[in-house]
């Protein structure tokens, strides 16, 4: 398996980015979802620390992933339907955009609410905006709505890949997985 | 820097010896120029950093005999931290400082001595928070300015569980650590 993508398959680096990030993002989504339910106490502090740090990790990783994508060709979408191809490409690009919007809105929300963002206890990130309750509400809303919008995108994405695999019976899912796709 | 400190110390020593009867001198804290700050480490999150805004006190010392007494009273209600936006009430409530019952934090210094090993001045203090009293030593650094003004600083570590700062679920120390690093910077004027 080559490190780089080819015109009809993903390389090892793109596959690793896809699956490692998918796992981390879904885990952070679940953690985010339960943040409010954790009773006030040290475990809440820990959960918030991990959620925010992991979100920042995703932000860093998405930048590297886009750089890597820039050095690679993107395998062609396996469909003869032009509308589906455009839809699939748009959804993929929108994913990249979402992983700016989601972490940055979370970060801006924390800054506006007067809470510093720390990366796994290693260092403190600068505040993105000044403390301001109204802005905090706005960024909180952006964060929450964008994660649920992302959830909708993910459901479509998963159904699409299962549709390719089981109905179309093409190699879309196999070429994103680690074995031989042919 | 070390040389300068040594010089200052020798100068002070000479000053002590050459001045015949010193008796008790009274110094008062200038709260505007002084600060009491603290820091607690948090696992995988931002450390708790904060301080107290209101405190007052006097230092009475006989510089010749190296005895005296100091009392610093801190208004526990004047506490501020970088976690205030979420935990302001909690910090003031009974699981942390229980301000209703314990509005003051009191530090009393009973005596001073010079550590013969490193020539540092050590103050033996007792600290009372939430009704719990602990005694320990604080190494002090001080610089006299024009003999009417002194800058004094000391840093020390206390353990929050010794004072019940964080009871119930907060008494665990894996996430919110037990150690509180305290940094006291005081500027005092001679009365
Ligand atoms: C992969 C990136 C991220 C994902 C998938 C994610 C997901 C979520 C989810 C699902 C929630 C719960 C929303 C709800 O209340 O229903 C949430 C809340 C929250 N997230 Fe994130 N998040 C991410 C990154 C970040 C970052 C980078 C920060 C801050 C630096 C952050 C800060 C917060 C905060 C403070 C809340 C609580 C909001 C509230 O209580 O209203 N998140 N996140
Ligand atoms: C948080 C979760 C996920 C995110 C953010 C995500 C994002 C992406 C993105 C951005 C691409 C396009 C890569 C590129 O060409 O630049 C992609 C491709 C792909 N994803 Fe996901 N994905 C996630 C989860 C999943 C899951 C759970 C599955 C399978 C059930 C899946 C299956 C695929 C497949 C098969 C492709 C290749 C599409 C093609 O060959 O045209 N993804 N994903």
C-alpha cells in the first residue's frame, strides 16, 4: 500500500487520517454530549479539559490533513451520476470546513465566557475573543448547532458508503479501508 | 543578584549590631502594593490561579533580638480565581472556604531565625483556614528601602486537604491536586 493516494485509491496516510480522526471526533462528540450531565466535581473539570484539548487536537490535525490533501490527488468518486458526484464532493469539503467551525466556535465560546483553553495541561492557548456574555451565547449556539449539523452530515456519509458497499457493490468502502481494495 | 543579596544581608547585620537599642518596630502592610497569590495544578486542564484582594496586617519586630510578631488577616471573601465564571459560588460555599462561618484567613508569625546553613531568614508561622491551624516555616526574602519601607516576599506550599479546602468529591487529589503554591509579596511602611 503506497503512502500517497492514487487516482483510484487512498494511500496509507489519508486512510490513517480518516479513521483515526473519525474515531477521535466521534469520541469527542459523545463526551461533549454528556458534559452537562456530569455532576459538578473534579471529574467535570477533567471531562471539560479532555473535551477542549481533544477538540484543539482535531483542529491541528485537520490543518495537517488539508496540507497532505494538497500534496495528493483525490480518488475519483465512483458514480456515473453527476449530481451524486457533486453531492459527495461537497459533503467531503464541508467536513473539512466543519472541523474549523466546530473547534473554533468551542474555543471562542470558552474565551468569551472567561475560561481559558488549555491543551492537555501542557500549555494555555491565547483567548480568541474578549470576555463578553452575549458573544459567549452566540459562540455556544454556533458550537452546538454545528455539531448537530455535523451529525446529520455523518449519517448521510455513513449511509452513502454502505450504499456503495452493499447496493452498488463497488470498492468505495474497501479503498478507504486498510486491506487490498481490488 | 546573589552577591547583592549577600551585601544587603551583611549590611543589615552590621546595621543590627551597630544600632544599640532597637526595641520593637512596627511595620504596616501597604495593601495597594502587596499581593497574595496561589496556584493549584489540575490534571489535563487549566491550573487554578488566583489570589486575595483584601488583607491587612502588621509586623512587629525587634531586629536585634530577632523576635517579633506578625499577624496578617485576609478577607476570604476577596478571593478571585480564573475559574470564577463557573465556580464562584462553589468556592465561597461550604465545600471550599465556607465564608459564612470562616470569613477570615489568619497568618501569625511567631518568631524568626537565620538558617545557619544558607543564611536565609526563616519565619515560623501558623496559618488558620476554615478553623484548621497548621504550623510551618517560610523562608523570607526582604529588601529595606531607605529604612522606612521594606519589600518582603515568601513562597510556600500548603495542602488543601489539611484545611478542608474542597470537601466531599473535591477532597480527591488526582485531578485537583492537593498542593497549593502560595506566593506572598508584601510592601510594608514603618509606622
Ligand atoms: C472535534 C471537535 C468537537 C466536537 C465534536 C464537539 C462536540 C460537542 C458536543 C456534542 C457538545 C454538546 C452540545 C450540547 O450541549 O448538546 C459540546 C459542548 C461543548 N464543547 Fe465541544 N466539541 C468539539 C470541540 C470543542 C472545543 C475545541 C472546545 C473548546 C476549546 C469545545 C468546548 C465545548 C464546551 C465548552 C461545551 C459545553 C457547551 C455548553 O454547555 O453549552 N468543544 N461539544
Ligand atoms: C467523524 C467521522 C467521519 C468524518 C469526519 C469523515 C470524513 C470524510 C472525508 C472528509 C472524506 C473525504 C476524504 C477526501 O477525499 O479528502 C471521507 C471519505 C470517506 N469516508 Fe468518511 N468520515 C467519517 C466517518 C466515516 C465512517 C464511519 C465511514 C464508514 C462507515 C466512512 C466512510 C468513508 C469512505 C468510504 C470514504 C471514501 C469516499 C470515496 O472514496 O469517495 N467515513 N470521509
